[in-house]
C-alpha cells in the first residue's frame, strides 16, 4: 500500500483539513490528520467571492496562488507531525476551495481555487486536483464525489445505511443491499447556522448548539425555509452558496424573530431536510460525518424525527467523521494515478464513469 495525502476545505470555510492515509484502493488506513484555520483575511476574501462579489483577474489569480501556498503549508505541517518526508508520499489529492458551483443551465461549471502547480512545487509531491470538471463535461453535476468513497469504506451492509456529510452543505449517500449507490446534496448543512451565529455573536459557529438551545423553533419561518423549490427537485442534484446564502435567508425572515429562535429554526431546517430524505427508505442506520457531527442538537433532532433508526456518527463505524472528506480525496488521487474511475454516474448523472482530476508532477 502507498501513502497519500488528502486535502479538503469545504463550503463552511472553517479551515483546511489534511490527512495522511495508506491505501491500495481497496483498503484505506488513516495514519495522521491535522486541521489549520484560514488566515482571517483570506477567509473574508473567499467568503466575498463565494457570495458573488466582483473581483479582478489579478485578485482572482492572487487568491488561487495564496490558497495553493496555504495548502502547501498544511501539508508540510502534516509531514512534520508524522515524521515522513515528501519522498514517502505517492501523491496529494486536493479538492480545492469551491468559489462557484453552477451545475445546471447552458454552460455548467464548477470552480475550485488552490493552484495545484504551486502545491506540487512547494511540497515536492505529485498533486491531483480539479476533480469535478470532467464529470461535468460528461453531463454530470460534478458533485457529490464522496459517495464512491463511502461505498468503499462503509458499504457491504445488510440493511439500509445512510451516510450524511453535514458540512456547509449537507449531502447524503444511500448504501442499501442489492441497490446501486445513490447520493446527492440535500440542502444547507451548517452554512446558514454559521452565517447567523457569526452575524449576531461574532463567533464562527454555534458551539455545542448553545445559541439554538436558548431559542424555540418558529413554525412559520420553518415552513418558509422548507418551501424552497430546490429541495423538491429530483436527484441528481447539487448546490452551494450560490443559492443558500445570506440574501436567501434574509428574504425569508419576517424581521421580528428573536436571534436564538432563528438559530433554533435553522437547526431544525437542516435536520428536517435530511430526515425527509431518510424517510423514503426502510428504517436502518444514519451515520453523520463532517462538522455537523459535533452539533448535539442536530443529532438529537435527527434521532427524534427518525424513530426506529440508529443515528450516530461515522466514528461508530470506524471512520473518523472529521477526516472522511479529506480521506476521500486522498483515495480519489489513488484512483486517478491508477487510471480508475472516480465518479459514480448514478450519483452525479454523468454519461459514464471517468478518470477524474488533473495531475501536477513536482518537477
């Protein structure tokens, strides 16, 4: 088995996750992981860009280079902590930072920043990035890509197992006996909760759901949130900040809601959107990964809305919930270098399986 590094920074923009794994494509073992926060100024610029803010070509290029350098710094930090050298690593799989995802319309595209050339040059390790656009060129959504990895590490179950990644956006993977793998975005995960908490408390997220627990769910607001037409679209589907953003939320507020009540309602919105999808299947197991796995209120509300289901995190199944997505992109790098498909057409809607990603040698 070879060593690979995976890097993930998601739509929540809460930091850069990096993992060191050992894999042969069939088996995968987590050896080391680290997380680094974004430099505040960089995070603010990325948020503005993802929110549709105008930038010049120069600013765009500088952000791409700055992210590549930031990713390289996290890789070097990971190597130092593990005692390994660049020569010990076969490749880096880097998702990059999504700044715009437009899977529908006459010209679908998805843009991730983080210069793979710079990352390869500054670490001395072959880097694979740009995983989404080949799938989109084949008519797919370009997302989610992680269900193929979920199948690899959590498949083979004898009952329905749903893997729900709750990052900025929530996405679901359906692993069921004698059924092709299904997966799609469900709607907002932590994104709106984080936005509201940051606006009213200055904190990046609602730690321990403390703010939400002080409030009460507003049935009227919850109904307006759940009336979003995108939620009723059939899969394959994917989404991001382009839809679920500050403006989207503000247009659904009456303006007289208490801050804590809105926070509680946003948590209920995320839980309800996920539970509605789960309820389409016979009761089984729902395993949460991503930052949402640290929100006790979300887990409680999922369990309350899904009686008969076992609701837990992927830790209970032996896969670190905080490392899952970064591990997936390390595994996808392995797939790319071995000429193996990384997408699941039944998930993304692409016309065929495809080798994903662009390869950047270090020399």
